[in-house]
């Protein structure tokens, strides 16, 4: 059974922490997994600042989603 989560701009940091915890990892561990998977070296502090400042790129969100086993789907409002 697949699960869906609607990300909200104002709560995206908390939501990503929640999704990470569902996968048994902290944000530090999640960022390490993203760094390993995508050959990056940026820090969890950098990620936190991007989330706080609302400058997280879609490509970065897609990498996080992929590492957590999710995909990003755009859906028309109903």
C-alpha cells in the first residue's frame, strides 16, 4: 500500500523530519544518505538554512524524496 503526504511550504522542515523518522533516520543521517547517493558534501546545517529561508531547490527536494523512497507528483487542485 502506497502512502501519500502533502507537503506544505510553511511546515516542510517538520514534514521532512517526520518522513525521515518514518524511515528510521534523523535529518543528519538523511543528509548523509543524500550526500552519498548524489556525491555531495553539503551539511545538514546548509539544508536546514535552505528550508528555513525557503530556498530549497526542487532538485534537492527530489533527491531527498528519492532517498526516502518517495516520488514527487504534481496534482491539479480538485
